[in-house]
């Protein structure tokens, strides 16, 4: 027997009881009024037919609209279903999966005179691997067979559609445990499943919060599998020491400031520059900025080295030119001295040629 057939039975019975009670209480006066208004004959039968039509419409409204609107309250559903009340939040342990054990969060929520079965499965690292949405189900207490769909799969891995069957525990109170299996259509391996219902409102509220669901999942993971989750946070490593960029420019200004502040009493707190703040920042953006600054600093150092080499070469060329000019001056001076010596010797010879005839004439 499907326990959810009770909703239609209760709705129909309650509607019929209300109509019968109304006819018993007001049927005779209404019939007398109809006979008096329509008179005997065809008019009376038409009035009776109209009254029956009104009663049928009223019965359908009670059965299909008014009472189903009351079935959305959990207290009403619990009273109707009794020990067959399975709606709520369940935690389902899945053993034998390809990736190891999994823990699924299953929600069985009311939907009129039936229910909606959906959920999602998490691995040991609390990562969602699959979800479940029932497309077709057959509930015959205590068994429920269903066909489900996994929307997280594209079908290539064979885990798009599956079937399952679970058996609820049979006792005098509402069921809080079930067990069974699930199997994907394209695989032959069956997954053993076991479920436990969350009966504490505090656990259900924690499970709905991303911040506190870890506590609930750790508890039931340990109960189902006798192991612990991989939720321990990795130890925070201190940031790697990075070289601080030391600015060496303006040495003269630094020396003057050092001389001016030498007589200052007390401890002097050095002013922090932007480079110091950048050195302490460990964000990826700061790392990129530091890398760019280091690259620019290397380019500037290469340019400085190139300029120094160029200046050294220029000075060397200037020294070579000066030495060459000095050598040319010395050669020119030597040439001039040689020419002057030759000229002096020529003049001396000319003087001797002029003086010698005069000496011969005087001697004679």
C-alpha cells in the first residue's frame, strides 16, 4: 500500500462527510423551497438537477483545492501519514563508488498529495560530485523504487541516469533509517546506500549553512565510515623573505641629513617608504609590481654600466688624442730646430765668403 494514497482518501471522505452533513441539516427546507418555487412537473426536476450539480462542484472544490491546500502543513501531513511519515532531511552513506565513500544530503519535501526526492553527494574533501533528482518512483511500504537523473554528468562517464531501491525500517514510530542500493544504468556495479534522518532542528539549520555544515558532516561521516574528513586546514607557511630594495641615490643629501640629526636626542624612528610596504605585501598583484620594479632596476643598472663603459672609452680616446698632439708638437719643434741650425750654418758660410775677400785685400 502506498501511504500517500491516504491524502486522496482523507480529502474525498472529508468532502463527502461535509456534503452529507449539510444535506441532513438543510435538505428538507431546501427541497420544500424548491417545490414551492418551481411547482410540480418539469420545473421541479430542473431545480433538483441544478442542486445536484452545485453539490458536485462543491465536492470537487473541497477535494481538489481546499483540502490539498491544508496538506502543505507538516503537522497535518504527519497526522495523516503516521508512522509512514518519511519527509525531512536525510544523510545517505554511499559505499562502493568509483572515487571511494561519499555522503549524500537527501531532501524529501512535500508536494501536494505526493513528495519530491532530491539531493547531492559529497566526497571526503566535501566537494560535490553528483546530484540526484527522482523522475519516477513507486512507493509500496516499506520499499521505494525510483529512477533518478544526475545533472552534473554529461553522459560520457555513464553516470547520467540510474535506478535505486531503498527499504525503510519498520517500527511503531516514524522511520528514521533506510538501506538499499543505487546503480547507474550503464554500469553493472551497485552502490550500497544507508540513510539516517536528521531529527534535530539544530542539525538541519547547521546543514543549511555553509559555515557550520562541516560539524554535522564530520559527525555522520565518522558514524557511517569510522574515518574522518579531509577538512583540516593546511598549516599556514610564513611568507618567503624577499630582499628589501635599498635606495642609494642622493648620497650627499643623506650625509647632510645624517650630520644634521647626529645631535638629536632619543631614538629616531626611520621613515618607511613605499618600497617597504610593497615588500611586506604578499598578494599576487604586489608580486607582479615587485617583479616589474626589479626588471626596471636591472635595466637601469645595465644602462649605468653601459654609460660608465662609454665614459671610460671616451676618456681613453681623449688621452690618446692628447698624447698624439704632444708627439706632433715635439716633432714639429725638432723640425724647426733642425731648420734653424741649417739656416744658421748657411748664414755663417755666406758671411765667411764675404769676409774672406776683404781679408785678402787688406793683406796685400
